């Protein structure tokens, strides 16, 4: 079988909700990162790109009508280059990488750009059509995150817990207490700030130029979400999602904006275009879990992937686990037999510190894991995410 390799990648800085990137349309965010990525490989024949695959969870606003194709056109890729948008909610960006790798392994493609985009700041309000003439009870939904237009059968049979409520469910059922969640959150912030200070995160980032009404464009080149905090400050935060609960704004991921893109190529494409491979994509797997405890999704996805590869968790040198919530991240690591403070799990911080632009996050994990493999001269890396409505996804790669 043909092998698939991650050869290059870049991401935007991750913006806070309503922050520096909030005035940038998601299709423009994605187009900008595509241009930045291709600028790194001027010798690449863009006519030879087989597809652009981007994850996006919302697709209800400016990211509608196939944002991957829109971004490719806006980025001035040849019009012969196709594009498709993937929606596996939080796992969309990682799924895009997996789909690209499978296309290459099957021989149906040689060169694919895969990644993801989300502007949660710009997610619109949506309203259904009136069910009857002269209807006088308008319904409106905020599409930033979570349920809308709920099917009554879903509510009756499976519940429609909000994302924070699912984290409270996981914390209760897996006995993850508030102190451990806050300690995990502090480690994420501390590691992310250290990675910022050392320049490690800057190696992933392409700056975004944000036009200003007066004066030159604002250059955004640093993740906005990380913040300095202490256990005392984290412990003082309220638990608004459940009385007597443990999930807070401080031990949960952010609501954010960002985009990422990676070049996935076959060995023949690497030779033709003079690319430098960073990691080989070994395999990916997804699995379902009850929606009310969606945060445990990575557990069966990771175990399924490890079993198929004939490996154990001890064979993995780098783990990038999306930190939707500290409660679910700890439930996952403990189920895998890993210590809460494992050095090889999110060594540069995770989504609690960096943020979680839904469709982009999985691509960020793949990018940072491929760089970490090279930096540490490690052999294997694993990326994994929980997914709303009860799923998990995992992808394994190997340093070349």
C-alpha cells in the first residue's frame, strides 16, 4: 500500500471569542492559511493538488456552501483543484487529515491539503421557517456551540445535555474531582505559556493581517487564549453548569477562532515536488459513546486504533489529547493508565490554554504532534479528541 506523509503545515494564531480574529470571515481565515502554507513550498505545482479537505463544525453562516472550496478559490488555487468540507463536529479537522491519508493510501490521490477552520465569534443566530401561517412564536438559536433544532426523539431517548453538562456527567461517573481538574488546567496554561516564551508555538503559526478602519493592518501572530493563573484563582471560579458541580470556565476549553492546513502527500509526490516529510500517517479510528458522556469518546477510539496496530499505550511517545474539559481529559488518561501529569501528554499545553476552534482543533493536534516527533526524536504520536453527540476519534503517526 502507498504511504501517506504529513509534509508541512501551518495554523493561524487562535483568537479569543470576540477577539483579534473576530472581524475575519471564516472563509478568509481558511484562504489565508492556505496561501501561507503554499508560500512555504514555492516549487509545488498547484495544478497537481488532488483535493482540499477542511473540517468545519458550524457551516451555518459565512462558512456555508462548502467552505473548503470557497477558501481554495479565494486563495487563488487553480480552479481545477477541488474542495470538500467535513463535519464530524469537534473531530472535523482530524477527520480531514485521516480522509486525506486514506485517499493517498488507496491510490486515489497523491497530494492533498487537509485542515480545518472555525470562527465561533462569527457564528450566526438562525431561525426556522414558521410552521404555520401567521405563526407568532418565533424560535431562534445561537449556532456558536451545542444543540439547535432538537429532534424530540433525541431528547427523550438520549438527552440533550450541553457540552459542560456532559463534562459534569463524566466528572461524576469517573470520579474526577474539582481539585484535580483545576490542577490539570493549570498545567495546560503553564505549558502553553512556556511554549509561547520559547518560540515553540511560533513555529506552527502564520500571522494573520487584520484590516483596520484607520491605519495599517493589525498583525496577529500569537495565540490569545493562554492566561497566567494560579490554583487559588481557578478554585475561586463558579460552577455555573450544575449546582455543586466541578466544571468551570477555567478548567474547560475556550470558544475560539482559527484555521490550520497541512500538506499530505505520497512518497512519489514528495519526490516530484521536493517536499520534506515530517511524519507518516499510520492509521485512524473513530468510535461512538453515549451522547451524555461524549467526553469519554477518545477511550474506545484509541483502544480500537491501538488494537488494529498491535500496539499498547506504552508504545506511544507523544500524545496530543484535545482538552475539551479537564474532567474528560483526566477520565481518558486515567482509563489509559497514564498519570495525570504525564510529560508526553500535551507537552505544549492543550485546548484549555490554547482554545478550541471546533473544526480547526484536530488539524492543530496533527500539526503540533508531527513537530513534536521531530523535536524529541520520538517514534510514534497519537492525536485524539472527544466529539459532541457521543463520538471519539484518534489518529496515529510515526516519525520518518
